[in-house]
């Protein structure tokens, strides 16, 4: 089984960073601790992410990304989308 698929199932089909629901074909594999900062290409360093988080995290450390304005705005926007969907008849 691919590392991306393993991470996807271990994370219960949600993005590791923003917790948005993922479909397997759209999930991206991300190095939790970036390789350019010394992270390894091992199963425990791979997380499943949405495309937006994967692109915007780039080579940031997890702490930098969790505190970034971009992630906070993305989470707020997706929370509004969820509330809007629930209100529909």
C-alpha cells in the first residue's frame, strides 16, 4: 500500500492540517517535517493533505504552517461552507 493511501486511512479521510474531508484520488502526500529541513521519506513523516494545504505549506515546518494566516483563513472559510450546506432544506 502506498504511503499516501496509508496516511489517508489512518487520518480517517481528512486533511491533516485543515481537517477538510478528502477523497482518496484528491489526497496529496506531504512530508510532515519537510525533507529540505532534514525530514525523511518514511511512513511516519508522510501525511495526507488537501491540495490547498499541500501547496501552501510548501517547505514550512508544521508549527509555522499551523500558525500561518493562510491556514486560519482556509479553516474559517471551510467552516462557513459547512454551515451553509447544513442550512439548505
